C-alpha cells in the first residue's frame, strides 16, 4: 500500500505525513495538507507536502474561511474544482484570492471523522482546474478515513515511540498558541476566542505564520494594545 511504502522509506511507523504523501501520489493533485481542528480550542496545521499546501493550511486557519473551515463545520467534503468560479470568490473573498496567488487553482477539503469525533481536515490542492471522478473521490475519502485513524492513534499512544514527522510537535505547537491567546486575554481584556481572532488577524495582516506571532507574544517581544485595531500591536524593545 502507498501509505506503508511512504513510511518504510522514512524508516518510521505510519504517520499522517505518509497519508498526505500517498494521497498526492495516487490522485491528480499537486499537494496535500492536514490541520487539527477543534470547536473548543485552537486549530493548527499539522503537516503539508509542499510550500503551497503549507500556505493554504495557514491561510484558512488564520482567516477563518475556506473549504477546510467549511468542511469541518459542515462535517462533509467541500470540493472546489476551480477557485476562479465567481460564487466561490464571493463565498471566500479573501481566501480565494490568496490561494490563487499562492499557486492553487482547485482545493478539496475532506473532514476527518469517526462517529461523533472530528479531529481535523485533510486538504488536497491542484495547480490547475480539476474535477475528481467517482473513483478518485472514493480514494480521497479513504485517505481521509486512514488519516483519522492515524491521527487519533497518535493522540492516544502517548507512551509509545514517536510516530515521526510533525506529529511529534503537536503538543508544543498547540500549547504556544494557547499560551499566547491566554496572554492576550489579559492584555486586551477580552475572552479567549476574541484573543485568538486578534492573534490571527495580526498574523494575516503582517504576512506571518500564526505560530511565529504566538512565539513572539509568549517571549514578550510583541504586546497588543486594547486601543489598537485588530491587526495592530505594539512591539516591545
């Protein structure tokens, strides 16, 4: 199986990175990314196969819009064969333009689900307009199902050996964003959800990654002012 082959090449146990790589090899897409998502805590990118997919994951979570966000909220696949379609540009006014600029033309978002559990979304993109046929869509959904099993196993198996790849950094990544959001609740006098919105708005406005901005807040290199606009903050010296 493609996923097992990917893991064997890396000499590690199967991880979500292997599922993403196998999906790219099997389907008419240029890249894949996977984000861990939650309705009660911060969401964040977990892995990506190339720079474009990495940008797409960051963009959607920073902006709070896009096929990945919709797929997670709706609990169903969101298939966008061509981002230049007018209704999609109206639906995701900021994301659609940014995704096209990044080099993506088609995006397919597949929610990770197991019963009532929904830990994230698998995103696939193509550089040209693409429609997945029935067999290709079935394969894409199968990769999403496998990614769900692997991701949940990675979360449960805390005492076992590392799974390799980005999964090892899952806790640290999320903890820093949560910590930065907590700091902003004090600086801005707002709730945790509003603090995360301000953090994302600043990251997007400055063209920076959410994790980088969070690290600056935690390290006290960046301080937000309650009187500033959402995308503004005062940097400390």
